[in-house]
């Protein structure tokens, strides 16, 4: 790991994130790949429809930029859910 960036701080139930914001620091850091991670305060690590859609948008943007999305991880209550490990990306 060469960089860790906070891209967005959410409200209680939504985080507004765009691929542009995700890749800004990745480009400036000359990154070859990224991992997305966020928390679910509810304690449920199940990805929402919006989580899956964001993952797909970021993956597609990364493909264009030549920056691979390695995984999108959801954390909650000491547990995690990997979208890659669960076939959602």
C-alpha cells in the first residue's frame, strides 16, 4: 500500500461518491490498482444495490484509466464482506 485516502464521509444512510473522486488521488499517486472499503453502521455487511452499482461504475472507470479495482470491502461489527470473493464484481 502506498496511499490511504478518505474519499467521502457519509450521512447516516448515504454516501455520495463518484468515480471521479475515487480516482483523483489514485491518479495523483500513480496507482496501478485500488481497493474500495466502507462501513455499514447497521452492522449488516450485506451490500446494497447502490454498493454493487458503485462498484461496477468504479470498475468500468478504472478499466478506462488503466487502474484496476481489486476489491470493494464492506466492514461492520468486526466482520467484512468482499464483493470480489462473493462474485459481485
